C-alpha cells in the first residue's frame, strides 16, 4: 500500500506474492551433543537421552542416526528433530548384565558424530542402595591468573562393586576439567584437577558433576592476573639441590616467591619435559612463607640428557635445567695387590680388600676365584650387588704348605665399566718352622758322642734353613749352627760329651726365627754303671700250664765292678732263676737272669722284675713283665677231594673220645675252609676226629680217615 497526495487516489494498493527458499550458503543445523539423564544403569531399566544441534532444525525436520556398541543397551535406529527444534529425545532400553561394562551410544548426522558412554552395572544381590551424587567441592573458591584447583566429588552411600562414573563439565572455557572421574568400589570420594587459564576480566565459572540423574555444582570465581608486586607475590625462582644426577635418585627442588604468600597459600604448577624425571603436579607455598620444596624423582638413563623443570604461578613461570648422566657401574678396590711376606708353614694369615661401588649405578660382583698355592678367598657371599658408594669386604688367606716364594691372583667378575675382570695380585713366602730336637741316646756314661737331629714342619727353602745350637753344660759341646738342606725337613749334628764325676743333665737348645726346641741329655758318672738289655719282657699268649722262659742280660758297664744284691719278681705265673746272690760283676762281665711265665689260668697277667745293685745310675732297676694264659685247643686241617665229580660245598667235623664209636658233630654250619679249630678240649685227654664233605644238596660223603690227638 502506497500513500500519496495524488488527487486521483491518495492510497494505491499493489498486490505482492512469492515463495521463500533457502539461499545458497545459508547456515545449516549441525549435531553438537549427545547426553543421557543417567550416566549408569544397574540391572534392567531405561534411560532418557537427548541429541542437540547448534541451530534450529530446518522445515521438514532433521533425522539423526543412532547406534549402540553393546547389545545390552538398545536404541532406535534414528530420531527426528522437528522443524525449528534444537533437541530431540529418545529412550535407551537396558537389559541386565552379569558383569560391569560400558555401552557407547553414537549419534551421527551430516558427517558429524557425538558419543555418550553409558555404564552398565550388574544387579548385585547385596546392594542395599544405589550410590547417589551428594557433593562437589574445590579447595579454592577463587583463582587469579593461571593455576590449578583440586576438586572432590562425593557419593552417598559408598560406591558399589562396579564403582560410580561421574561426568564433569565447566561453563567457562578458561577452566578445563576431565570428562569424567571414577569413584572406586567401596569409596565415597574421588578427586580431579581443574586447570585455570588466565583471564583478562573477572568472571564466574560453574563446574558441574552428574551421575545417575543427580547434578552437583560449584562456582569458581576467576580474576585477572595481578602483576603488581605491591599487592600480590610473584614467582621469582626455581632451583634444585643438584644440578646434575647420575643414575636413579631424588633431587630436592625449591620454588621461591618475591614476597610472602597470602592467607590460604599460593600454589605453583609444576612440570617436567622428560619422563626420566617426575615431579608433583603442583606445590603450595604456605601462607606467610616465601618458598616451598618438592622432590624430583630421577630414573637411570642410558645416555646423557638435559631435563627442564618448570614452575608456574599466574602468568609467571620459572625453569631449571637438570643434567642427567648415563648410569655407569664401576668397581674399585682398596688394593690391587697383597703381599703376605714370610709366613710360617701351616699357619694361615689373612688380609682383606674393600670392594667399592664408585659408579653412578649399582655394580654386581658375580664371581671371585683365587689361584696360586696356599691362596684362598672368603668373606662376602657372591653374587653381591653394591649400590653407589656401598662397600663389601673380601678376605684373602695365605696358608703355605711348602716353603719358598708363592704367587697367585684373585679374579673378580663383575659388570664394572672398567672391565668385567678385575685382578688382585698375590705374593708371599712359605717359611718352615723348627718343630723338634732329639738325640739318639738319652743318657751317656763317660766321654762319648751322641747323634742329634733338628726337625722342621716342612721342607727347607732354596738356600737351606739355618738353626742355632747351644748347650747349657760345658760337659757337652755342640756346633754353633746346623743347616737343613734345601727341600729337606731335618738335619743332624754331633753332641760331644766329656766324662763327669757326678750324674747331671745337659740341656741342648735349637732355635730359629723365634722358635726354640730343647732336649735333655743325661750324663752319668762312669765309675759304677750297670747296663740291662731290656726294660720290659712280653711273653704273649702261653698255653695254660706250659712254662715259657726268656732271659735278661746284665753288664757291668762302668769303670768299677758292680755288685748285684737282690733280684725279686712279682706277678702271678712269673718266676726267675739266677746265680747265688750277692753276685759281683767284673767290668764288662755279663750275667743272665732267666724269667719264666707259667700260667695256671686263662687270661692276661702282669708283673715286675726288680734288680738291686751298687750301680750309681740304676740302683733299683725295674723290668715290666706281661703275658696271657690260654687254654688248650686242637687245630685240624685236611686236603680237599680232587677226584670227586660232585662239587664240594663244605665239610662237617665229628669228634669222639679215644676208642669210642659215638661221634658228635662239632660245627653248627657247614665249614667252607679245609681247616677247623676245636677249642673245647681238656688237657691230658685223647680225641678221635673224622671229616665228611657235603655237596650243594646237603648230601654227605663217606667219612675220612680217623685222626687221633692226645693233649699234654
């Protein structure tokens, strides 16, 4: 309609018509979200879900394709948004499952796909009540600049055996949170980190947590970062105790502020650009403090590298470079050679060596061995692993069994970077020890010589072994020294004695390397001496009532005659016969005494023969007597048959009184030898014996010829 001042018609009407069409390039609706009322379903049930597009659906509506990754959660094939609508709902039908699992629901249209994870929980017989979301809190209600806030979701009662999945969201892109957080079975809480980016103006971010149709919210105030040091402290430094690390370990690091932290403290976010060094996600400087420390954990690396640690508060960040050296095992020894010096034979000497781990990673000593005569090792049980700066002790023993120099070596096997085999050189000298001094004659009468011997506990070394000699009595002289030849264990020398007027003792001494041995030599006055050729007489076994005689010779061995004044014998069965006493023996004259042993009963017997004389060296000489009486026995022997075709297995022996016809078998079992001893006989009796051979079947032969024995 057009209005004008026309005189013809002040109002003109123009009819208009047409059809609206979408212009090329006009905006279209795009799928932007898929959500469900409940994040989890236990047992059989349904859940109401919604698809969302970013602009109103066109005329004719908009079709969204639907799918489920789990047959236990069924969805329609499609859902249609009405013209002009931005959302449409559909129902998920859930069947009961025996174990907890996840169904991923998918909505797609126009090449855009959105998903939703639906937790399917098994219906538990012991579940009393489903866990319900009951709270969402964060440590800080407000944040300035860049930082992190620790938040917690809570359910009541505790989560069932399948746990609870809580969906998380933030209304402001300046605050990011994980998509969800899991509350473990039996737990009532779970924590997550909200990461805050710096904003230029103050604003509010609403954090939401949703589970099983319940939503909890928390409001976080965001403020612009303030860089004015007069109103807020700034991060001013990041340092670590060690600028370099070798192998695994821990480094203590510190963040520093340029002023004291405000009430509530100040949190710095932390990061490491290398997985070999791990740090906490944040560290908090307590209210009023200007610094806070944290531990950087380092694992061993195989090659040298640099790690950058970063601390950030608001828009300010500080960094520290930590040098990591390759882990190198290294074995060091307190000594690479041991000298034992001179060591007596069969007298072990010990020395120790310290094994140290001086590298940047543990060193393992897997084996140790010793070579060389007399060298052995003990101490630390192998294999042994030594951490850096740790030590162990190895004991080396030298116990020479032969004289002379000895060399050896200890070989240690390890993973040391300095070489898998580490050597310890060994040396020492075995030295024999003086072990004895003896002389052939223990007593000397008048002037004469005695052959004496020094003895070592092993062979003498090359060059021989010299022993010093001495006598404490001028009547006996010895050489000043005697030398044991190389390889020999003894040497002899002559002790020369002069005549003495009274009995006395000379002590001979041999000494070498602090060891002394002695021998006492009896010196007798030669004026009146008696020599006896035996100090004891042993008769052995003698038949009862059968006398046996032995003789003892007496000799006047001095310079004067000797008078024998008495001869007595003691002991059952022993007797003597000699000349009429007293008896005088001229110089060098010999007299015999007959000693007889005539036992009357079986068993051992002892006695003594005592000779009393005018000898100055043996006025009352005693000779020990011994013997044993035994009863009569008959020893039988025979020849085995040589012409028999039936092999002989053994023999039976029979006995009868002389002239008798009733023979008695003597053996209880077959005699396998061609001899037999009959101990059950009586002196003065006569016995007749016959023998029969027996084959393997026990069949006896005809009797042998008869043998008759008469006992005295």
